[in-house]
């Protein structure tokens, strides 16, 4: 092939007079009906906005409404009482109750803490601790996580001190939603 033949192959064919007139008719038709086209585009835009608003704003609000806040406060309060209340006579049952309220990440830490510190000191000193939640409030609430501020009163007795020692403290309880249940992820002094 020659260079002229390659050049001819690369040149785009010119539109025919029929194609140009068809395109012109189509554009005149669209311009004549601009109102229905604009209305259709507006309707699609409003529908898209409505769907986006539902999924980005309204649905997360439903997942964090007052009923969810009460569930989170109850889970944090019950979990706090389970973690801080124990007796030498029922130590295994108390630890099992506390472990059932923890996520897998926090369970590792709690297991080590209970086995190395709480368990031996509770058995050796016959320490009984009873915790009650005085007040609890949601600090942060998201569809799958929450932070609750919990105010706790603890009574502790031992064989050396049979008279109860009462202490008060505040805790930040971090919760995560796992398979529909709120479990403790973090447990820190506030």
C-alpha cells in the first residue's frame, strides 16, 4: 500500500445530507418539546434527591432514635454492673455473665484481668463487690456504635473489712452492635 492509501483509510467519512437533515429534525423536535423534557429531568432529580436523603439522613436517624438510646443505656448499665459485681462464692458464674456482654476484642483483655487480678484477690481476701448504676447517659450514638457515660456506686466487703466500703466513680463505656446486640468494646474511667 502507498502512503496515500493509508491516509484515505484514516479520513472519516463525511455525513450524508440525509443524516444531517435527520439530526436537524431531531433537534427541532427536542427544542419544540423542551418543557416536558425539562419536567422529566426535574422529576428524576427530585426523586434522586429523595432517595439519597432517605438513605443518608432519615434511615440513620431511625437507627439512632430514642428507643435505640434506651437500649444502649440499658446495655451499658447492665454490662457495667456485670463487670463490677462479683462474689467468691459465685465467681465463675459472675465472670461468665460479664463475658457474655463483651465483644471479642475486649474479652481477651477482660479474661486476662479476671484470671490474674480479680479472681485471685476475690478468693484470697473473700472480697464481695456489688455495683449499682446511679445514672447513665448517651454521649455519642451511631447506628453501630455508642459511648455511654455511666455513674456507678460500688460497695465492697471482705473478710478483713466486713463493713461495706462505698465508692463512686464515672465510666465511659464504649459499645458496638454485634448481631443485633449491644456489647461492651471499651470500659474506661471518665
